């Protein structure tokens, strides 16, 4: 067996030009957390959401009112 010289080893390949391929789907990402979204809803909009998701926001609003 012979020892390979570091110059003989394959070099890693990096794509440096252009963006992602056009045939790849766009990844979903979020820019707000659920509490931020709920805080931006009106009372009527919040009433249409399931109770399990909105209980904390309703409680925060009731405490703010007094």
C-alpha cells in the first residue's frame, strides 16, 4: 500500500455561484411566535380560535383591563 499525498486526495466541492435550485420547494419559516400572533388579533378574531390555544392571551387581556 502506498500513502496518498494530500494533493492527490479529492477536494470538497462547494457551489458558490447562483442561488438554490428552482425546483426545490420553499421552506416554511416563521417570523412570529404564537403569543405574538394572538396578541395582534382583535377580540372577535381571538374568539374564533380554539380555547386551548388562546386561554393565555385571554387571561393576559383580562389582567390588563383590571
